[in-house]
């Protein structure tokens, strides 16, 4: 979401003649686009702000803007801590940053945003389709910072995807905090994610469509069936479960039961047996007992996800959990649980990937440097192989080597010999 926002801001600024520069050393404007979901991300932003503040104090003349999740309606504390920041802009609030650099008289109507789509340099791009979140997970700062769910008009999304296709993008990832909630808030139009998939199917130049992040309750049978039926939509799901324990899910106020989560995953595997399913897990949530943690282990061992993003719980100021639930799991236990899950997942990934040796996959070439190529399969597996002048193509790659995190192969029917 932040990458897409940065691109959009960059496109807006370049409309007024500003150019992106390689480093911030000689920039007239430095924008820090922040994430506040985890403490670590916030600390990194603070570190960068500290360095830039020092540079300003040393006499360097540039404007400094902070945008994104770290910015809220009340930034008094941040303003006090970083008085050298010229503008604080909430997520998708681009105008104050534009106005910082451009004479107000040069801005015609403020209506330039809808058609100002960023053009990424690569062949993949993120397209936000819904902003904000209506859920109330007790640990999460996102609804407080990004507001309630607001879907973009379908025509605007399709216009943007066509623009990206013309610029050479081959794969778009439709993003939203809860992407399947798309369309629910649109009063005048009846549409959903499945409809958007079907529309993008008809756009020439776009060969692949991905989507994230899924929220189990919003995943309808219609959407899952559309993933299965639309040729361009990749059979890859990121469905955060967060915990395998019923009581933990209640404490997190995730809004679904383990059974409801399992039903979705079972249905996906029924209609798309080879679909890749990834998930997110939080360990060390307040009060997590050994038994509750073991429930998570049991879920992972039963469902054998393709990938798991594991995070140790860190309290975020402003959330319900921060105010009401004591962060009572010691850091060393959190770390230990995190390592246990990582080890289990590593074993699962090795087992799964080993079965892929000698298979051939269609890979979209996303990077090519001196004959070394990197791309991804439809199921989001990273693949390394040799090739020349094939950037943006979809090629058949025969796999001969695997690790828990990626695959290695050679282009099928090439003269190259795999050295194993
Ligand atoms: S679904 Fe929950 S965790 Fe995800 S963005 Fe919304 S509130 Fe946060």
C-alpha cells in the first residue's frame, strides 16, 4: 500500500516538474512514507527523521514531509519531537505535500489525482483498490490511521490498470487491507473483487493478477471461484489466521473462528488443489498460554501453508490491546515461539519444494541482470535461472534445485545443462 502511495505522490510531483533523485543528499524535498503496524518499522522512521533533522540543523536547505500510517489526526507529540518536519500528511493525503513544493496558483483544481497514476520502473505494480479497514482487531493500529473501508470506483481502477499495461507492466497486485471487502461500501454500484478480476481479464498486456491481503470472513465462494476461473488471476492466497487458538482469536477480536478459517482454506484446496496459501501468525499475544501456542503449531502442521509471516507481538499505542491487555509474555518466550514456528515452517517448505524438482513452471521474468534472471511462478515461488532479453516474458522453467525460500532451474528446451 505504501509503495503504491509513494509512486502516486511521485507521479503527482513530476507533473509539476519535480524529478526523483537517486539519494536524499541533494534533494529539495524528502518524504518519509511511514508504516506504524509494527514498532520496528516506526523506530526505523524515527531514526531516519533524527538524521534528517540533524542535516537540516546543519544548514542543509530542503523540505521534509512525513506521510503514511504514523501520521494521525493528532500529531502534537510527533511535532514536538521533530519540529523540523514541514508537513505531516495522513495516508493518501498527497495535497499538503504537493502544496509544500508548488505555488498554490499553479495547482489548477486539485482534481489531478484520479488520473495521476504512478508508473513503476519494473514490470509488476501494486494497485490499491480499497483503502482503510472496518475490522476491530485489538492489536491493530491500521483502522485508526487509515480510517474506514473506502473502495475506489471500478472504472478508475480499470483505467489505472490500462495505464500500467501501456507502460509495460505485466502483472498487477490488487491491494487492500482486506481486499475481498472491495465494493461493499459503494452505494451506487454493485461490484466485488470477482467482478474486477473478470474485467482485468480483458485488458491486453496484463498477464497476471495477484491480490492481497485476504480476510477470511470477506472471502466469498464467488471470489474464490473467480480466482479459479480467471486465467490471469494467480492461484495464490495470503490469508492471515494470526493464531490457531480459538481463545486467542477471540482476544484478538479477529471476528472468525478457526472452523470458519478452515472452511475457506478447505474450499480453496478443493477447487484449486495446487493453489499456494500463505498466512500470518502473531506469537506472544497477551496471555498466550503454552496450550494456545500449541494450537497454532497444530494448525500449521495440519494445513502445511506455503509460507508463514511470523511476528512477535508488540503493543501499539492507541490500540485496545495496548490499553487493556497486559503485554505479559516475556520477550525471550516470544522469540522462542517465533523460532519454533520458523523451524516447523522451514521443514514444511523443504518438503513441499523438494517435490517440485523436475517440474516445469511458467515464470514471469521480473528481473534480468547480466544473464541472471529472477521471476515468480503463479503460486508466488521465487525462481532463479539464466536467460537473456526475456524481461517481462513468461517462460517455462524446469526446476532442478530448491531451498525453503526459492527454486533454481533452467529454461525448458534450452541448451543449458543443469549442474546438480
Ligand atoms: S483486518 Fe484486523 S489486522 Fe487487518 S488491517 Fe484490519 S484491523 Fe488490522
